[in-house]
C-alpha cells in the first residue's frame, strides 16, 4: 500500500494508506499497417471499430486466434524496438513518488515515535534495499513481456480471473485519485487566497460538502490531470521527467531554509527517544511499512517497465531512484523534523506545516506550486495508470486508454472524494481492507512467474480465449490461484483489523504475500505447458 497524499495547509493531518496512458495510436502488428486518417494532436488514432480487424491481423501474424475481448492496442505487448523509458525515466518516477507529502508524513512520524536521525535513515535503508530487489524483479517482467499488469496477471489467474487482480488494484486507486485531487485543491485554495485575499469570501459556503472556491480548485486540477492523461503514457513520462527535478530542488530548499532558521544545527532525537529492544522493533517495523507503502508498485510496476529500453535501465533507474534517492529523502526528513524541533520543540506532520510559515507571499506561492506539481505527478503514476488499464482490460472493445482515463476520472469526481476522506470508516475499513488484499495478489503472481515458470511465458496465448490455451485454465479462471489467495487474504485482514494483532500490523504485507506465495507454490499445477514465446508477432509500436 502506498501513502501518497497532501497533508494540506490548514487541513488536519490524516496519514492514510493508499491501496493505489496512452492515446490510442495505430500499431504495428506483425507487419506495418497503414495509419488511420483520424488524428488528434498530430498522433494517429486507431478507431475502436477497427479492433476486430486488428485482431485478425494479430491472429494471422501469430498463428493463434486473438480475441477482441482480450486484445487492443493498449493491452497488446510493446515492440522492443522503439521503447523510450530510460533509466532517467524510471528514476524520475521515484524522484516524484518518494518525495510525496504522504511519505514525508510517514517518515516524520518515525521521529515522533522516538527514532533519532540515524535510526530513521536505517529504517528507510532497510526498506529501500528490499524495495530495490522486489521492484527490479517486478520490473523485469514488464521488460520481457511488454504487457501491462492486467495482462500480466492473466498468467497466474487466467484470462478472465485476471479481472479480479486488476479491478482490486484499480478500484482503490480510483478512490485515491479523487482524494488526492481534493487534497491538492486545498493547497490551491490556500495559494489563491494568499494571492487574492478577496477570494476568501468564496470559501465560506458549502455545496455538496465543498465551498465554491473548493469546487473551482478541484475541477481545475481534475481537468488538468485528465488533459495530461489524454495525451497518453508518453506525456506522463515527460511530465514525470519535468516534475522530478522540481520536487528534489524544492524539498532540498525547504530543508536548507529550516536548517538556517534553526541556527545551523538540528535536534538529532526527540525527547521520547527509544532505546534497546523498542528502538530496534520500531526500526524494522518502519522498514517493513516502507515496503508496504509501495505494495501497489511492486504489483503493477510492469505498467511502466513494459516500455523500458532494457533490464539495465530498470536496474539503474531503480538504484538511483530507490536506495540513493530514499537516503536523500531520509536526510531531508531528519533536517526538517530535527530543525523544527530545535526551533520550538514541535514535531511537524508534513512539509506543508513548514510551507505555511513562510513569511514571503511570493515564496509561499512558489512552494505551493511545487506541492501541486508533486501531487499531480504522484496522482498520475499511482492513481491513474492502474485503473485506466483495469477499465481497458474490462472493456477492450469499447475503451482505449484515453476513454478509460475519462471514465476513471469521472468516477473519481462523482464519488465526492472529500466526503470519503472525512469518513474514517471508509478510509480504514474499505480502502484499508482492499489494500490488505494486494499482498496476496503479489505473492501469487511472483511465485507463479519466478518460482514455477522461471520467467517462461507464451505471450500470444495471453490474448486467446481458446479453451486449449495455456492460460484458459477453467473457464478462464485459475482456481488454484484463487484458493491460495483466500487464507492469505484472511490473515491480512485479521492483522489489519484485530487490535490484539496490532504488533504484527507493520509486517502484514509480508505475511500475506508470503503465505499466498507458499500456498500457490505447493498447490500449483505442475503438469501445465510451460512455453516461452515472445509477443513480437502481435506487438505494437511502443508509444506507451
């Protein structure tokens, strides 16, 4: 699960768990096809009515019957030639997401719990090492197959059972897209009032739980994000590349400013500093929670790495973006928390607490803009891509990436997310409960791919509904994968919601993933065909 929300200015802090595009262009399937005459923003668009013809071309190229209910140009594997996600692209994903305000709230919370500077760095370092390994293995799956997560999960859950995995991942991300947009709108409201004080009059009423200024700020940010997504995953890649350096510079500048305000020194530990066994338990619990925060990305990282230029690019991007970047993040956390504690003995809850104390209006506005840039970047990668692919996978004949993005965004609007955010029962039991199920999903997918298949995948058969297909199982579902998930999910939910098991809560993701992996490894069908066939025959040009 990933914590990535804005603890907005003048907004109560509520650390929560997030349980968590491509414009449709004419592909090359086996052989080059003529582009559609329809164009938008200079990009050729393949009409939805052409999916049947597209599948016929793919079927002829692969020698298998490719089903329109399983295949379109957004779900198809990407050609190896022309992939654009370099190590820098991967790095900027983490440059944005690691420095999200939710992550700062989590890490600063370790200071509040009694961990000192080096202990916080150790906790984050333990989590970073584990994440580097998990995300690299998960990323390699995308590089090899070129498919997004909903298609990847067909390997272990079946061509229809994969809907369970993708919808679980996508449903909670839709809710968090709306919540994140609302929290970003709070920062925008503060910025607008700072610039034009008279706008405060528009912030006093309530329409369906939001003021007039609140609606203006929310809808504006909602539209901005949908416009970015409408230009596809390539635009997301460019936005992340732009936002990454902005965020790093901004957070470093805030740390330097608070360091100067503290007189050039910081408090290395709070008054309630932990020692002995309690200290070490909290360090490892913090490291485990740091992994759990990224439980969404270790699950669907292939959505991004399917367009990575190589495994080396994934490793390099992950190395600089995870252990190195996370240590920089930890250093900024220590300076911010220790500096503020040195100034007035208070423990901040997020960088927004520092931003609102900036006395200069210009610098306050610039800091708010940086926080908005950050939140949009995090929202796009964490809460937009997964549900868009999930919806495209659910209705491949009717939705392409762009249409699915608008459907997903519209759902995120009509659920009135500010009401969800203000309801602790929704956050804890609904979103928290769904998030607890992502560990078992990861355990099954990884055990099946790496331990049983050893990376051998027949990519074209991921798109056929022929009962003799390798991933048809029973009516499109793999009952063994579902059976392995059930006890692991039960354990995850018990640990998450039973107070008596609270001591195990930080390690719930590991318990759930481990139990599911072991059970699936034991009960999996070892008589099935394990063929390794790449998807180049049905692959599309990598514009993702």
